[in-house]
């Protein structure tokens, strides 16, 4: 791979969008057109014995992730809300979750009339286990935990599951960024993330591995939880029988159906038609991301002011985005680095700046007093997010790495010059 001449970078700009989602494959477009032609977009609208597009998608998704039961809904936020309701969360109850995640997670807790209890992150961008144990001691009444795999950074799942089991805490995994991630352990040498919990929730928003603009899944191996979730998502009367990836226990549905609210959060057949052909592309997409991810890490690792955390031993990141912390920089230097990179076409966002929806201090709807999460606040104040869309090729990665290297050199040279001037 040829390297770019760094002396030319000053006049060279990166000219591709960092906001480009995975494209919709031709088969998915054809499926969507077919759905629109016959007009039956409602998942329960088919009168025939054939399963709907949503039901087929649920089965295909469960086959990929290894879950017995899958319920397709309109977003991952809706999935987490229904998961909480399925676990019997009561108004005013506390729910543990990450202090570093996306606003949809605490919003789902508030939607369920519960109260988020935030846990600090560490410098790997994952749950700090020491703080988790501390919070359990301080809030023994909290018996539910939504663990968010923020930006695909997987926490120490075996240890978290052990703590939850010890303290009778029910675990939900927010796998919005967890699809396709694997976890290795002595009990199961290779397993997809989403199986340390009772319910896993997934997203198909535009910037995820599966792209339908909006959408999500609830996945579980528990038949009672699955039954509740199917009914709550919007199945009524006997429509549960039109689900393919469901508990085949009609008596259970009949016993529960009049006690479960219909929240009408179903996925429709048009969305499912776009998604189903993408399932078979998942491994191919993951492999393509990995090559570029490892290359950008190699290019940036030598920059003294950039720290890229190692993943926990049992897992690895897929690489649809890269997160790193700026270290040993003044706040002005860090701002200059980010803004100069943007001028050259490389878009970075800092999680703890401005109105970022991933900064817990902006979730004022979820607390009366600002949570004391100083460690998280410090980490996200210099944590940069670099998207790596599937449309990028290795040559693009080389250019991005060269630009960021050059910009950091300029930033540090300017900093030294300013200090000398003073």
C-alpha cells in the first residue's frame, strides 16, 4: 500500500462523507418494491397461511444471533422500553445503565416511568466494575440493568453477569452497536454478544450494520418474556399465531394476552423487506470493516497525543467507527486539532462537547440533580469519534491517517510557538 506524501497534505482535503450508511442491496430494493406493489405493509395483513415479511425476518435474525425468539419493532429504543415492561418494571423504580451511552437508553427507562442510575465508564469506554459494585451497594433496591455496548465496546460480560446473578439483578443488553460482536469464554468458545442477558435489544438505524433507517429487534430465549414482548409490541386477538420465531405455546399467549398493553410498536413489512436480504451480508460487511479498522489503528498508534484503548480480552471491535482519547493536550490544542481536521475534511466529534446526545450531562430529563460521574465526564471530554463508513476503501483510510498525523504535528508546533511567544 503506497503512502501519501505528507508534504502535500496541507493542500489536500478528504472529500468523502463520514455520514454515509450501508447501501441498500438490489435484492432488498426489489423486495421493497414488491411489498409496495401489493400494498400490504401491515405485518398482520396477510390472510393466507404464508408468513409475512416481518415474520420471516424475525426467524432469519434469530438464526443468525442464536436466539430462539425474536420480535421486530420500530426502534431499539422501543425494544428496550418493551423489555423493561416485560420484566415488570414499576413506576419510580431504579434501573442501572451506562453513564456513557446514547440518549435513547436513559430515554427508554424514563419512557417506562423508571429512574436511571448511572454507572461510570472506564478508559476502555465500558462499565467500570468497581463503580458498578459500589452502586449496587448504594442502591440495593435496584434490580434491573440495561448494559449498553456503546459504539461496540463490549464490557467484561462474564463478570457483569456474575454480579447480576449474585445480587438478583435482571440484565438487558443494549446491542444497538453489538450485532456481530463475539464473546469468547471457557464455557462457550465463540458466542455472539447478547446471550449474557435475559433480553437483548438491537437497532437497524441507518448507521448500523443492518440499515432500514429506523427499526429494531427484541431477542430472548425465555418464552414468557417473548410472549409478553410479542403482545406488547402490537399483537392482539390471535395474531400471535402469525409469528414464526415465537414460543409455540398458545396456552401461554391466551393466559397473558388480556393483561398486556398493546403499545403498537411493530415493524412493518416494507422495513422488513429492506432488512431481510442484508442478514446474509453481515459477515461480509464485518470482514470489510475489520481490514480498514486495523489499518487506521496502525496509522494512528504512533501519535503520542492519541490513545486508542485495547478491547477487553474476550472480544474485539468490528470497526465501523473508531474512538480515541486526546491526551497531553490543552483544551485549546484539542479544539484546534478537531477544527483543523474538519477543515481538511476529516470529521471528528467529541462526545463530551456542545450538545452531544452521548453526554450524560445533557440528559436533564432523567435527573433532578446532576449525577456524580466525574470519571466519565473526564473521559468523554477528550474522547473523539471517527466514523468509518463501508464506502471508504483502504486508500481513504491511508489519507485519513496521514491528515490526522499532519494536523496533530501542526497543532503541537503551534502550541510550542504560542508558549514561546508568551
